């Protein structure tokens, strides 16, 4: 496995200590930075591997397993995909994106746990309500939503990606109701209901004293100012975007492999760290999706990355409808039966992507002789410094 020329860990090791010294950070952001800095280093311990053919020996260090670390998402992603693989149905799938307007994103910046939770709840209620309506689908849908809080330039841009099967269970649970080919639910109706439900929930959270305001938003502590702020938000259109439908389960798996366990920026997008500046790739969707580069001061780069540190124990992937966790297995079996699908039918095997970010449990082929397998022969305690290091 080839290591990227530049990693996020390299940037944090070089500039993280000064950033922490200059800024008062919450504990979980301190822990996040330290985890990435020490990931796959002697600080976390590990083991010694030896080829069973040519005796090549190397040290392999443990991973931090932090969900914000770009090197630690492969294993978690592959396990999650394996679980989802058995749940996919032979129907058309749709990808719907719900985006918070910038005025709400500004409130979410200092109230992530509250506002992100409201986002999930409002989106779930919107899809469930419209899908159950006899004027639209008239059935119980099943879907899951994934929170992304970033845009291509790593600025704060909270939105939910929802993957929705093209149909649902009838109210009596005796038949599968299909949606029209290529069409899931009306976007304008979704947008209007999503806006109303979210704003109502935000107003309720405000009345319960769950929101904090700082800097330019500090005047919102006064109810008249907050009411005026919400009035402006209600008058604007909210973006709900339905992408082209997936062709089937295979395309859904490919999509999930790329997006479910993504972090704010991957190591592959990093280009250079020179003169205390970080250069990285980004795509400009407003300019025909062209690939461009951006250069930021290292301090600003770290600030943007930390914008996307999730609150502790916050669940960023959630399931709803007939895919809700409580009765998911029984509901999937019922859906397959109503779709007359052979329950033993296998979907394509999941092929891990981004190989340099995947943590593999099974023995790996020796990088020297390409014949033998690397076998663990010794455990390394944290901060240990054994003599044998990558010797052949």
C-alpha cells in the first residue's frame, strides 16, 4: 500500500501544537487532533510482522480508530457496507439531499448537537409524511440519512444525504407499493414541509433554552430579534435536491462505499505543505465541476477541518421507516417476500476503495518477495522502540 505524499497527520503534527496553544479548544477537539497525529505511530503500539518466506521484517503500528481520521475509515466502512449488503432490495434507489441555508448553518456552528439532531428529525418527518400521503406514494418508506457538514473548500455546509428505495410497504403491510419509474417524491413539496418542520423545531428549541449565540449572532438572545431572524428564513426557498436515481443495488453499494464514512478532507486531496501553507484539490460545482487547487494558511486549514468535529457520541448515520433499527430484519424479509425475491440471492461482493486508507485484518502479501505472507511475531507496546525496523 502506497502512502500519500502528504497526510492530514503530517499537517497536524507540524502545526497542531501551536494551534492548540493559540486557541481554546473543547476537549473532544484536542483528542481528535492528538488521535490523528499519533495514528499508526509507535505512540499507539502495534506489532512486528515477518514474511514466512523471505524473513523480511517490519513494524506495523496501531490505528487511532477516530471517526474523523482519513486513515481509519476503511475498516469501519467495509463492515458497515457488509451489513447493508444484505438489506438492499432489487428496486430503484433514489438519492435526496437536504441542505440547511447559511443563516441556519451559522446557528448550527455553536449548537451542533442540537441543530444537527433537529436536521435529522425534520428530514425524517418530511420523507415519512410525504411518502405516507396517498396523494404521493401512500406507503411506508425505508431510508437512511448520512450527515455531511462540509463543502469542497472545507467550510461549514451542513446537509443530509438520504438514500431512499423506490417504494414502500402498504398500510396493511400486504403489498409493496412501487413509485413511478425515475420519480420518487416531489421536491417542491419536500422542500416546503422540510422548511416548516425545521423552523418550528428550531423555535421550540429556542424557547426551551437549548440554543447559544455568540459573536454577530449574540443579539438573537432577545426574542424579538430571533423572531425577526426566523421570519427572514421562512421567506426563502430551502434546497432539496433529488439526484438521478441509482440503477440498482450495485450502484447503491458503489455510492455508499464513497460517501458514508467520508471525512471532511481525504489525504488524496492534499497536495503540499510549504511555507506554513496547505494546498489541496477541490471541485468547483459552479464552474462545471472543474478540479482546482486552493492554498490556505496552515492555521486556517486546521480551523476549517475542526469545524467538522462531531459532538461526542453523535450518530451521523441514521435509519428510518421500515429500515429503522428495531424491526429492520423482519421488515427486510417481508419486503423481499412481497417483491418475490429469492432471499438467498447474493449481491455483488464489496470491493474496498481507497486502498491506502483501508485497514486489513487478514495477512498481507510480503512487499519484498511478493510470495510469502506477513505474519505477526511480536507485540509492540505504546512508545516502544524495537531495534528491528523494516529490515530484509
